[in-house]
């Protein structure tokens, strides 16, 4: 042993083993699989928009960006619709051709973007165009209270990027096996 070796108590070892188990058992962000049910959760705030693509309640991709000056003048319904449309367009390669569920905390979007109903003539032209573009996708849309979708809410409030090309685009890191993690951390205990 080295003279400056760290003495690890049983409690410290238990905590470390628990931490290793948490890190290796279930990934924080999972790789995308076309065969799994897919959910897109979207949200808009006064400053930004955010979305989370999930499969089996595990995030696959998280994206967000700030609203530009024109978008900041939108009504809340238009901001929420913008978030939904932007997320679907941004994640096109994951969503096109597959059935998926859109979850939003803005109840009006259930009626505006319902794939089984036509949009009314009195709806703003921008929303009509978005509704027509979304008709190419196989989705259903559900409302959930904002408290139940904190991940998208966080992304919409705390985005730091203004351009879509600079948006937060978080994808899974390579999978870490228990064996490789144990091997690389063995020197510490």
C-alpha cells in the first residue's frame, strides 16, 4: 500500500457499489429502437422550446432552443404548436414512418393537431400549414398536466441556444458494461 492510500470503510464500499449499480443497471439515455413504442414530449415557455423523445419511459434524445424575437410575440398556443412542429421536424428521421404518441401540456393542441379531425378555417394560417405538414406522420396526441412532464418543461425554460443547428441534441453515450466499469474503478477500492 502507498503511504497516502485512501482507507475505504465498509460504508464507503457499499455506497460505491450502489453507485456503480445505478450507473450500469439502467441507462439514463437509451439508444433508439424502431421496434419500441415511441413518445415525443414537447413544451414551450416564454423563452424557449424543448422536447424529449422517449421509449419505454427512458429518454432517447433531448432537444431545446431559445425562441427568436418573432416567436416571443406568439400566443401561448402558437408557442406550444411551434414546439411540437419544430420537434417533429427536427426528429424526422426517428419519427417518419413509425407510429408515435405526442404528449403536450397544452390541451388546445389535442384539437388543433388531431390527425382524425380536420382543422377549422378560422385557425391561423401558420397553424393550418403545420397541421397539413404533420398529416404525413402516424401519431396520436395526448394532453398531460405540466407537472407530469418536467423533463420537457426544464428544457424549454433553460435552453441556452438560439439556432436550431446549435440546439441541445443529447444522444446516448456508448453503453458501459458492469465488467468494464468494475475493471476501470478497481484501483480505487
